[in-house]
C-alpha cells in the first residue's frame, strides 16, 4: 500500500491543533493529530517527513517511526516529535482500515471493554489559543460561565458544585490546578502561607461536599522548584488525593525523584516527555505512582505501546493524556483498552460535549463514567468533511513526485 499524499489541516479557530492525513494508492486515508506549534510541526511534516514517506509502504510503521523524527529531533516533545506522533497515528489508522480492525486489536487485543474516566476541569476556551499555561490567560470565557461545563471557573470558585455535577454523570475523578496563580506570582520559587491556604480551599470544598466519593487529582503544571513542590505536597497530604501531577520541571528527571521520596501522595508525570528513552530514565530515577503519556506528543502509538509495556514491567500504571483534541482522546482510549496496566483515562467534558463533536465524525462513547472505543476500523473516527470546507481552514499538501503545495 503505497503512500501517495501527505496532507495537513489546521483552523484559525483552533490554532494549536494540527491534523495529518496520509493517503494511499488504494484510496485509504489515515488520520493523525498533534497540538502546539502548528507552523513548526507543519513545516517538519512537509519538508522532512513527506519527502521520506511518499512512495513508501504505509504498513512499514516501525521502520518509519525510526526515520521520521530526524537526527536532531529525538528526545523531548518538540516539533519534530509532535510531527512524528501525528503521522505515526495516521499510519496506524491506515493499517486499521487496511485490515478492517480497530487499533486496539492491532496492538494485541483488548484487556478490557471500557475504562474509567476522570474529568480535567478545563473550560470551553482552555488553551484554545494560548501558547503556554498561564493563569492570567486561563481561557475562561465570561459568556460561557453559565454554561454547564465551564469547569475551570467552576473549580476555582465552586469546586463543590463541580464535584457533585460530575458524580451525577457517573464520573468519579476530577483534576484541578488551584496553585498556578501563586507560581506565576513568584516564578515558582516559593509560596506564601496565605496563597497556600487559598489554593487549598477547592480541595476543602470538594471533600466537605462529597467526601471520598470522588478521586481528586492535583495538577501543578511543572511550575515549582523542588523545595516549594515538597511544601505543597506536604500541605495536600490530608486530602487523600489520587495523585499530584508534574510538581517540578521535567528538564531534570532526577528532581522528580526528590519529590517522590518525600510525598505521601502518589506522583504522576510524563505527558511532557517524548520517546521511550526519556520514560526509561524517568522510571529508573523516580518511585512514581503513575506514568502519563501524551500519544500525540510523545512519538505516537509506536512509542506508546513500548512505554506502556515498560511501565508494566516495572509494575507501574499507565494512562494517556487528553487536553488537546479529539484524536488524542480516541487514540488514548484505544491504548487504554489494550494496555493491561491502564489505570484510568483523562477527558475534558467541556471539550467532549462541545467542540470535539464539531470536528470529527465520531467520538469514543462515554457512559456512566467509562469510555470505550468507537465502532469501526482504525481509530473509528475521521475528520469531519466540513472542516476542510471552512473559510478558516488551512490545507497544505505534499504529493508523490510533486513538491509541497499551499
């Protein structure tokens, strides 16, 4: 099955999202996705990956995985790795269409039919346009505050009500990040007693309202130095959290181990890493509670299945990240159904029940707090054809025996 065309698609409305279509001489099309730095990722897809892939057999996925990132692009989740991730996912989707099998079956079959979800309490506009996580630009849409799933404003001001709403839907986990304002005030170098007390209020509200009926996860967004991260973890110990996520910057993996040594709460990290070697170093240097991987950042399914397997070897739970786009959620769900050491799957209900549904033909079904794969081969979804017709769509194509075209 020869690759004849590589196409990228982006929208002004969602400038952090990029989709990739891999087309073949058999008329089959594979869909991939990544997030952040769209211009740089698009350039790598068309100027490096497409010239290599065009004319190649689409089914040689392992071979292509080793070639797509490039000599200078391995390690981390930079533009080269994100481009590779999107294309790799599209190749797996193609294989699914070619073999008429869902991706979880291609990975070796399902370990479960469904997996529990937790809700990351973002809002409708969260990181829609921001290039980085900044609490001054959380993306709270004032007009959307009264809408049912504006969970960012919700957890900051009404965490108890958000918890009760999630439980009514059958969702028994929620992730919040009330410390970010304090990190930005002082560059993550320290936190005042008053700011610490303020940040603890949402946890107090949740436990007072619903007790231990819901799991709470605390996201720290890698904003803190080691001593302050330790202080925050100590302050959170009495809330019996499911985990504390990304307490320190991921550019020094040994620092994660300094936190895990003193934290009574499990530490979860990994979504910012790229490639299995970084996960190996992380796991060997830290007594982790959970490994998180963003499959559209970290190398695609080819790397994700190896990372999940390595975690399983070390007796560690594994989960996929989703706070980006609908394909990320779908491909993570396929991996979650396959990997025997899956713990839980992330979702953002403000995305899932809103703009995700406009962009793709199907979504992984969510029912009573659990998610399963869509019906159909490959991912079980495709990009909505109307997306390509939108006035704000940007489509770039590289074809076999032709240069890139705008």
